[in-house]
């Protein structure tokens, strides 16, 4: 009876998060350089009207907000997966270099092979996956030590960043929008970008549904997980592939957006606990809320000048990262 009540409370929390996400979505569409009343937003979404507000909402704001939500979902889930399989609260796609691997691969395709731009998501996935495996191997020595993992990730991320900067230096005429890509931006994102992103995001989200129980076992430690009959290395490899797919799909669309995968999983744990059965959906929803809210703030804070959403995320994420480092130092 007590267990059912506990589960019911978590389901209620997830439901409330969904309501908040819906409110943020509508509010984000309404706010901007031109304010659109809420009733016009709803009409534009559900009814076809040949009005200026409809054109603003349907062609500009709605795809941008939906892309922001999907990017938040992808990066947050990638972060919570990496933190679980590496048993390290500091692990996130940007901190340990996963997004840098995806970004370098995306840059190589966009700059050196621009005619094959449609291969960016696949190339970014390969880059993210290779980077994740390489960092994991660098950090492995009789197990993965959290600080060694972070240091290996930071070092490898710097190396990948050097590769990106080299491409920008040698091919300056081909680097359109490089600044927005480096910090992460949703500016100019429309329906073609959404159509490129959602299949990979959906595939990654479907895959993780089958791993909630396995990752709950995996975070207990390799010896315990093996004793319970779990093929640790196989499951870890599959989860790394899923995390890489999710991170790469986001990076290929909006660039190197940082700290989402670090902040959101910790926030979700504080709200709903560490059971991945509930942590996965809560993390996904909070991730969508976070990116949509930050992008809205980036658009209206200095209107008519628009900030890249990555700047707002960095302002939030950097102090949070320092807080985590301080808390871990206290525990040692």
C-alpha cells in the first residue's frame, strides 16, 4: 500500500511537470519581439489562419520552440545516462567531451563536405560515440575514478576543440554561423531542422525505455550487477551508444550547447529520486522546460538583440558545476 502511494506521488509529479512544460511552450511561443496573445497562439497552432500572427507562430516560433524542447530532452537524457553508467555526478555530454566529438565530426562534414550536409547527424553520432569510448578507456584503471574521468574528458575536449578551431582558421570562408554553433543557438531553426532532429531523438527515447531497470542495477557497481546476472560491459556499451545518439542529434542541430546534461539530471533527482523508471521521464520533461525557458529569456532579455541560448545556459551551468565540485570535495 505504501509502495503504491509512493509510485502515485511520482506519477503526479511527472504529470505536473508535463503541465508546466505545456505552459512554458505556449508562453515561449507568445513572447518575443512581437507579443502574440495566448488565444492567438492556440488558434495558430490548432487552426489554419492567413494572418500575420499565424505566419510568425507557425513558420518561426513554433518550430524553434519544439526544437528547443527536443534538444533539452536529448541532452538531459544523455547526461543522466552518462552519470549513471559512469557513477559520476559530474559526467555530462559537454563536460567529458561527448558534444565536442559530435561537434568536430559535424564541422568536418559541413566545412569539408558541404554537399553531404544530410549526413551531419550520423557523422555527429560517430564522433560522439568515438569520443565517449576513448574518454572512458582513458579513465579506466581498475575501474573508472570520477576525477580521472573528468580530467580525461576535459583534456580530450580541449584536443577536439583545437580541431574545430583549426577548421575555422583554415577555412574561414566556409564557416558561416560558426560563433552560434560554438556556443549553441536556436536562432534561425525552422521545420527542416526539426524534421532532421526528431527521428533520432525519438529513436533514442524509445531505446532507453528498455534500460531503466538495467541501469538501476548498473549503478550498484560492476560486481553486484554481474552477480545479479547483468552483462555489464554489453549494457554499458549499448547505453553509451544511446547517449551518443541523443547528444549528437542535439549538437548537429543547435551546436555545442553546454551544461543541460549536467544541471537537469541533478534537478530531476532532487524532485523525483534516483529510480530510473521515473528519473528518465522527469529528466526529459525538465530538460525540455529548461531549454525552452532559457531560449525565451535569451530572446527577450536584451530585445531587439538576441543572445544565443548557450550563453544563458553557461551562466546557469558554470556556478552549478563549481557547486558540485565543492560538495564532492567536502564528501572526500
